[in-house]
């Protein structure tokens, strides 16, 4: 077994012993099989809905307990493969697969180092995996090889600015423990008695109340790397990939940080900021937002993809020229009910569930396929500078904000 496989075995054992996250208490299943493939296409600037086919092939690499279930529900016409090294996580995921009757999902116990897929998948999801291996480049290369030429790859790796305290605590705990078997008890004891006057102690004060699996995931993980957005970009490019567009993470769901953007209340500085290329703006945002910056959660594409070069400017232009209408969909809600597992709680309810943000409500209410979004903005007198359009597009047309669908010609 090579070192990467050895590390994967350790991580697999860690998450079998402490499966985390736990089984989701609620899961929402959209009733329109085309909705989320279209929203995903829009997130990468395709308002013609061609990048991600509803009946395509999807790989959830490092699927854990819930992610393959969520993906299979959102892409019910696709063939979905979920893989993980953790036997325990896969067992819980398989229980959910059966209870939710997800016939489109196949689960395999398999680490990324063993994966030998070649241009098999239109959409690949791999979040929270690469940073738990000492050779993330080798794993990312496996993902790149498995992606079809025009496919979409979704990756999240830890943000350096988020993880300074957990990494410091992990290292201190391992030094104190002396052997891996006593790490859990040593870590819990250390968290209980540490009384320093710094941000680490403040973070631990909240973490002490967490159940063991949640505490272990953050504070006792055996292998962890972190990245700045610049380091993540360099890693991707070494593997023949390009960062295509930010993906708003579940914990980045509100506030300026979610958008990889900063508002500079100085016209000259804002103009200079907007003149930067996308990666430079993302670097500036991460540096200035620091621990409040978003997860390194991005959509990537192959560098040799037969597509125009990706840019926020091109995505903005595609959005403004699109004809669109509000989403009017429905979803089924499943609830975890003890030993009975997942059962239908509500057979059909409106999707989206939350109201549109007040700043976008007028646009949302006036959208019609008879006009482009740009024409509607002009009619309403809405701002259409680059930053305003980025915000509109991100918070109206993406999987995290499923409010608007373009109407392809």
C-alpha cells in the first residue's frame, strides 16, 4: 500500500469510528428533474442550460453520509456514483439510499487513489476530501482525468484563514498524546483545561459542548492541509484545471463574504479593484476578509475544455442578455424519524422556500421572457455595474439561490 493509500485508510478508519456529518434530519427532493441541472449550468455562466445534462453521469467523490443522497435527489435523471473510503459512512449513506428509494445512486467503497475513471462524468463533486491527504495534487489529477471535456467539477478545500486554530490544536494534541490511540482522550482533556487568552481558547469554549464526532471532525482530524485561493488555483493548474466560478457554500449563505467580493467605498479604489482579473479580485477579497472570507469552494473546468475562457465578465454578460422568469417549482420533504429512517413529511411544497432578498425583489417580480434581464433592469432603474450584476446573478440564479431560470431560445 503506497503512502497515499495509507493516509486514505487512516482517514477512512477515522470517519468509520466517528461518522460526521451525521445523517441529515431533513432532505428536500425537487420534483422537477431538470431544475438543478439548469441551475448548475447557470452557476457557471451557461444560461442555455447545456453544460450539465439532466440525464448525465455524476460522481460524488468522498461522498460521506449525506452528499451522495442530496446529489442523487437533485439529479434524479442522472446516473450517480458515490464513493468513499469510510465503510461506516457508506453504510449510513446506503441506509438513506434505500429509504429514499434512490434507484439512480450506486455506492462504492473506493478511495481517490484507487479511482481509474477516464472522461466518464459530466459533473463531479468532491468537497472536504483533498485537504485530508498529503498529496492533494495526485487526487485532483484523478478527478481531472475522470471529467469529460466540457464537464463541471465542484471542489472545496479548507481556507487557511479559517483553520489556523484547529490545525494548531491538532498538532499540540498529537505532541501531547504521543500515540494515535490516546489522541481523542488527550484532545478532550486539553480542550477542557486550556485557559489561554486568545482566539483559540475562545473557539474551544464553544467546541467543548459538541458531541464527540463533531469535535473530532474539526479538532482531532489526523491529516489536514489548508489553502489560500492562490495556492488552490496553483494546485488546480498543475492538474490541468481552471477555477471557473465561486460556489456559495452552505455556511457562506449570507453576507458579503459569500460572494468573494468586497465593497470599497471609494470610487477610485473600486474602479481599480474592478479592473483586476477575477483571480486577483478573489485574492484581494480573501486577504481583506481574512477569517470571514468564504470557503475555497469553486467550480472548475478542464483547461483544454472546448469552451470560451471563463470570466465573471462573460457570466455577467450572459446573465444580462438572458430572458428569464421566476422559478415556480415544488419539492418533497423527507424527515429522519428514528428507527424508521427517512419518511415523507410533506409530499409537495413550494420551491424556493425563502423569499427573495429585498434588494432583488423588484427585478424578480418583473422578469418576463419577453424582455432580457438587462432590459428589465433598465426599465426599473436598477444599477448594472459589474459588482451589482455579480450579486444579482449569484443570489438569484444559482443552486444555492434557486429563484430565477433563464428561458433558452
